[in-house]
């Protein structure tokens, strides 16, 4: 089983900001974009670990 760092397996924070203005909506959209970037980065890291494991095990 590959060694995946614990931090990589922690969920990315998702904002629960309440929206009452356009400025709030823009901030929420930015926060959600950051959460998606965080999640995608963790998926990429896990893929790299699994690819290395596959290469080393072959």
C-alpha cells in the first residue's frame, strides 16, 4: 500500500459564507475556486504517488 501523507487525505475547507451582496457572492466564488484547486492538487499528488508505486512495483 502506498504511503500517502495524512495532510493529503484531509478534506479541503469549503466556505459556508452567507451571501447577501454581490461582493459576498464574488468572495464565495473565489473561496470555492480555492477549495477546488486544493482538491485538485491533492488528487494530483495522490496520482503521482500511485504512479510512482506502480513504476517501482513493475
